[in-house]
C-alpha cells in the first residue's frame, strides 16, 4: 500500500499548468490559487461516483476516470459555461498501480480535451468513491438555466438518447467488447461543453440528461412553470439501441434510462436553424422532440414508460441505479 | 430510504444567500453561479473525511458535520484566505433522519460562523464519506505559502497542540463526556481563519497542523529549502493533555499526533509583537517553539517521537489513522 502522498505525487500532481490556465500557485501548498477571468461568473458543481452504484466495479479504470470527470463537466455544459478547473476527492479501497495508472490516464485525457486544469485533490482510503468538483466561467446573465422555457418554445436534444441505459443493460448481460457503440456511450459519456457554449444566446433553457429525459424535462418544466408535448417518434435513438433491446425497451431507455449526458434544451422556433448550424459544426445533431406549453405536465408519453414516469414524478435516485 | 433529492431539499438547500455572499444563481440548477471579488485570487482545496478512518463512526453527527467542513477551511486559514464558498459531496450508507439533522446542524453552524456559503452538493449512497471543497479569496501575492521560511525566522504555533491526538486516545478509551476539553479539541477543531488573515504581511510561511507538528514542519522546510531548531519545552500543550496521557505521551501527541488544526508559521523576530497583538485580539496565543536555520533537518526532537519522526520522514498516511 502506498501512502496518500506518494499516490498523489505519482498520478495526480499536474505538470506546471500553462499560463492561460490561470493557476498562480499550483498543487503542493495548502490551497491552489486561481485567477478568475475578470467580469465573469464562476459556475461550480460537484458530483460523486460510487463503485457498484454509479459504475460497475469491473469497468475499465480508464473509463471510470473519464466518466467521473465527464458527469461533472456535463453540468458546466448545461449552463453554457467554459470549463476551467477541477478538484478530485478520490477514496480507494486499495492502491493498485495498474488501476490508478488507467484511472489517471482517463481523467487526464478528458482534462486535456476540455481545457480543464486539475488544481486540487485528496486521496484517502475507504470504499471506492470519486468526488469531482468542477469550476467554469460564463459571462454575467448569459448562463443557460432551467427556468427560461416559455410556451411555444421548441424542445430539442443534442446527439442520441438511450445509449447510457442500453450500454448498462448490455454490460449486465456480459457484453465486454470495448468498441460496442452502446458500451462506448455508457462508459465514455461526452460532456457537451462546446455545444453548451454554442447555444448561448439561442437556448432559453437547458439541462443535461443524467437522470433520464422525462426526469430532466420535469426539472426544466418545474423551474420554468410550464408543460410540454413530446413526440415519441421523434426521439433520436442511440446507434444499435433497437437492435440490442427491441423497440419498447429502446424507447424506455431513451425516455427514462439516464446517463446519456446529452443536452435537453428549449428555444424559439426562429433560432432553430442557427442552433443546428452551430452544432453541426461540432458534428452534433440537434433533434426537435416536442414543444413547450403553458399546461403543466407532459403530453405524449402517457403510454410510455412506468419507470420513466416514476422518475418524472419525483422519485429519481442515483443511489438506486446499478 | 429517502431519495437523493428529498435529502438535499430537506437538509442542504441553503436559504437564499445574502447579497454579500456573491451567489448570483443559487443551488437548484445544474451549477451555482458565483461572483468572485474583482482583483482577488481564488484559493481552493478539497478534503475527504471517511467514517472509521478520519473520524469514529459513533462520533456525534453534529461534530462530524462540523469537522468535515473545519478540516477543509483550515487549508484556507493556512493561506490567509477569506472563506467564501463550499461544496459538499456526501455519500451515506443509509439515510437516518436524526443523523442527517445533526450533521447538517454542525455543518451549517460552522458555515454561519465563518461566513462560508454552501453553494453545491451531491448526495449518493455508499460507505459514509464526506468530501468538502472550499473556496476562499486572497489578494494577489499576499497568500501565506509553505515556501517562504528563511534562516533566522522564528517558528511559532497558534493555540495549543496535542489535543487532537489526545482526544482521539480518550475516545478510544471510552471517554464520552462531550465537555471534556480534549474531546472538544478532537471533535470540534477550529479552523484558524481569522488568525490566518491577521498574519498576512507578518508571517513568511504557514501551514495548518493536520498531519502532526513534525510532519507539517517538514512540509514547510522542504518547500522553503531550510531547516529548524525546535525547543521541545516550549511546545504549548492542550489543556488536560498531560493529566490524561502523562508527560511522554503528551509530548508525542503534540509532536506527531496531528488533527490539531492550529497554524504553524514562521516570521522575523521583529514582527512577533505585532503578530501576538493581533492574535491576542482573537483570543489566541502565539507561542515561539524554535527558529529556522539554513541546515536541512530538525534539531531538538531527536529523542522525541518515533511515530513523529516516521511522519516527518515522509510516511504520513491519513488513511492509516483511526
């Protein structure tokens, strides 16, 4: 067993950050010192990933590292904030060099890909638990919140849905091909940071789909005091989802499964073309799946998904998910 | 079992923060939005407390809540930063209302006492683990780092030492009187935030004593490229420590025990009176316990503490502590 300080030194002491990272005193003192961009808001969020609860114990270490950061960065994406910094609280049952090497590689690669500097960490012994705090920046009054949806707005999603739940279902059936598109979706979620920034000034509300489409739509509707009509047939389903699960389970996965980390957003119809143009430049489709109404509730998913509806009615519990 | 959202809503949704808290969008969206003070540095740190590792499972819930925040705030104190915001990643084995109520009360009371706004959280199910990220502010080039100690500087500590280890030893012997001064020291550590701010411009280096005096002194000496002479007889021992542990164990606790969360600092002799005046106004003694030299290593603790020396030689491991 290595001690805490050796672990940190070996895997998590960042290289001296680039000047543009805004780190004026790096890791190694009691705190790290950062230089926020003048005139901006700081967007902050924390998410915890627990082994056996939020990801399978036996998932590839590299994917676990990627995923732990991705789910936190997804919250920045949903605000349209630019990712700047993160801190990691890593609790490990044991120090396994190969696992740590993979975990660190996955975590760092996503840091590099998103311009996020790792600026703090703590490594302790206990049941494997990863808490990641992320910090981003956004101009005042520009952030995409949950409360801005208005009757008449279109309801749209980036990318495709159901891949998270579909990938988990396949994993539980024993599928281990790392290139299977559904496993890729589940194990390597992509925080839609560039899409969130591109939607600033266009979207009226946004949220990332972590609990499931219906549950997260419910959060937007509650915050906005609005309702929605869904077009089930319009839902963009993840590649391979119907083939793997069949029609009905595929629709359930897309509506209620969660872990997709796509953005659900609302916007006036006249901004749709511009939004699609900007996202197309990022290689990301934007699909209209309904519209916002002023009648509370959701129309169009009644014969949908008991599990999904239960989520939507306020019973999501990350802790219940495998 | 309550679900994640009910838990957060009931215990951790803050009241709308005061305008001076700098929270422009409060908890309840994907991120919280903060307004950093223009021209300041942001000081950030994260610490994890694991049940059965960093605190006894059976410790009072209110003390656990206080302690989890205190150990993180102590890092801000050691930089001289003003506490502003915190985020909590709470993983719980089960949702026990009475425990949560106490935990939340202890956490919130320290937030209020230190002017720290709780601006984010995540509650998940798993082995009880509390990760607290803190964010504070300090003027550029003013922060107290570990690397500024110079030969000739005095070495000093705030408050008294050994209470953390002494309190833990008493707890393990079955002492449960919540008013016992050593249990108070162990269960309710006080982050020296006001002291840290008061020492800006006076101290040349500072660190909080979490791993033990010798270990933390080692961090300062390593960062400063210096050595130290310790005066063992000068160590200020916590109230009741010698009575509870005897002379030798009391000295071991003060040198190597950790969990005291006092500040260890260095400063030129001519600033000592001013530093003492400022800390006296906070009700806090400042005791000179040695001086900085240019000879690497520590003189004066040779016949001290095997455990302490082991700490000092680079083997501290929070995970090993009960």
